[in-house]
C-alpha cells in the first residue's frame, strides 16, 4: 500500500519540526511555511491526502488558505485539520464552517492527532 502524504502548513519551524517528528514514522510528510506555497503543493500530482493547517500566519492566514482550497475543484476534497493556539468555540466553529474536518489546539496531543488522521484516512 502506498504511504499517505500529510502536508503541514505552519510559519513556525519549531511547530513544523514537532509535527513532522510525530508523523514521519507513519506518513510521508511535506511542509510549507506560507499559505501560497501550501496552495501550490496541494495542486501538485499526487496531492496530499490531508493538510494540517495553522490559522495564524503572515500574509495569508489559514482561513484564507482553507477558503481557496475548498473553492478549487482540484483541492476541494482534501481533508483539512486546523491546528491553532486559539481554541475558542467561535474559532473552532469558524474553521469547521469553512469546511475543515477537525480543529485541534496547540500544543498538539500526538495520540489525538494520529487518531484524527487515521479516522480521516479510513
């Protein structure tokens, strides 16, 4: 079976390193530090199987990245999981309303993250 690909989008190198460390034993991991770069990676063949998306980033925030992903027929079916330090009910609802499959808080609980990913890939 082909290894699934996870695209991590976060402007923090520390967060990219942490998430990559959690995931690289189970999945192929790609990373982007900016929203525009994430959109380009998502449109390549083959596309990522899931996108883990930070909300607060310079230039283009995660909500705008998600909006563009979900409005593009080429990327609209890629599951998005928001990962953010702001886990207020309003922010979580906003992310889910934009089409994300899940919304996780930082710091990331590795077991919970792997469970969400496994559920989305099943």
